[in-house]
C-alpha cells in the first residue's frame, strides 16, 4: 500500500484551491476518484490540440514515488511530440512532458530512497505536465537545499544531456574546442557552463543574432546562425574543432563534419530543422533528410573522425542506463553545490499558458529554459483559451490567427 502524507495532502489541496483556475485540481469526482489538472494533447497537430483538463490522479505502484508537481520543463522535443514528428509516438490523447519537480506526497511499496516531504526532480516517460506525477524511484533525484523548483525543472534533462555528450561520448579535456549550435537554448547554455569547468576550453557558439548580447559572455566566439560560420571558425582555428554538438540536422550535418579535426567527434542530438510551421510538414522533413550529407564509413576511417548520436530519453527508458545517468546527476549536483553551474531560466508560464509557451520555443525566442509553473495563475487572456471544453469533453477549435491577437505576458525570470 502507498504511504500517504495527510498533512502534505491537506496543504497542497489548499494551495490549489486559491483561485478559480485551480479549483479543478485535487478534488474528488462523484465517483470518489481524485482528479487533477493536466495538459492533454488530444491529437497530433497544431496548438489547438492542447488543453488543460481534469484527469484521474495517479497513485504510486511498487517502487514508485508520487510527486505533487511544482514545475515542469518545456523542451523543443515536446513541440515535435505535439506535431507527431518523432518515431513511434504513443497514441493520443496523452499528457506530454518528460521532466518535472515537486514534493513527495506518498511512496509505493518497496520504495526506500525517498520520504514524504522530500523535494525532488524526476524524469518521466510522458505525463509530466500535470499536478501529480508518479515515477519509478530510479528516475527521481533529491534537490539541493538551495535549488529552486524553477531551477530544478531547468536542470535535469539539459545538464545531464550536455554532460554526457561532452564527457561520456566526446571525452572533453583541457585545451579542446567545442562548437555548439543553438548556444542560447537550454542545452546550449548548459554546454557552455560545463565547458567552463575545464581550463582552456574554446567554445564556438552559433545562435540567432538577437540573442548575442545576452549570451556573448558565455562563449569564446559567437556567430550568427544565418552567416557562413564555417569560414569564420576556420579563420580562428584553421584545423577546425574537436567537438561539434548539433541539434539542427539537415545541412548542418555536413558542415559539422567538415569542421572536425582528426580524432574529432560530431554528435547529433536533435533535428529542429524539421520543424518549420505549426503542424508537421512533409516538405520540411524531406528537405532536412535530403540535406544530410550521406556519410561514407571509409571516409570516416581515412579522416579519423567520429560521428555519434545521443538521446537521453532512449538511454533512460529504452536502454536501461538509469544507473549511469544517476552517477552523472550526482556529479552535476556536486558542481551545482560548488556554484560552478546554474540553470538559466527564460520564463515561467502557467499550465493554461502552454500554447503561448510553445509558440515562444517554436519561434526560437528563448534564452535558456521555459518552465511550466503549476502554481502560477494564468493571465485572463490565456486562461479561458486553454481550458475550454465542450459538454462532450472535446476540445473547441479556435479561430485561425487567434493566438496572434493575444498579448503574451509570461513572468520573465
């Protein structure tokens, strides 16, 4: 049986009853089934496929931890999930999201590492964007005392991915050089901070020009993503770079390989070039695939170059490497406690503002991480838009261009 925490439950239920928007959470239905607020993706497509609605509250199974969620991370991968551009997505309706943080409310049988009241962050295989999440304890980690919930939601996925690519895959060492695309994003900022923990590491950052003023101090050299960064890098380092981290794919794959020094490593960890419009585009997918340089293994052998791929979620949920990830998390939390790294939070959004948050990440407007703050009250212009449902529980289609007429008012951190 799950071990319940009565005091914690009463406290959190009072918290979510603060205003009308939050009275959907933590209540019991007529059938005595506890319900919670959650973001639900009703089908693959545009922003109108997202709604905040009531869902049955999960209870922890053996070895699981029940978390009263305070904040969730929003990643570009979540946008690709919404569009249906990832391989083998689960069948909708589904609750998106892969990382969250909060307070342990109860634990299942055999759960030993956590107690009621612990502040934790967790990886989950979907279902993160909700008031309550249950996760196996192997994917849950305690927070340092000084870490805020917003920082925790910006920490797990991005810093673990950045660390593993740099140190586990590419074997970053003193005096090496790294080129990172989307240097102003959450992973990009994690990469630059981790590079600074070693002496004499040169970081070449590629980002949109409007982000340069904000991130210039975090990299050694900074280039506009629309410029010919290949020639600019070679002017500074004629031999090229030791590591290329690419989350774009498409034509950047060939460019990245051409920049590698002998024994250099190119790592692909995303394919954001496939996302152009609000919905899945076969043309964008085909163009990105066509632009990828076809890799000749013999050429790799002759030029002493390494090409690799990295997916943290597959490593965790499909390949069973949670112990390795935990060891990396322990190292990262040590670096955090030493004040050598600190998550960069772009902005905080209510669950009801998820469409606006997704639009910001689609527009590549963020510097650092976008956070869904479960306790944040939505602005009036957004609240009704994301919570409207018909009597049958189906989503209401919104008029085209409706999002453009709404004022975006996040809390900018």
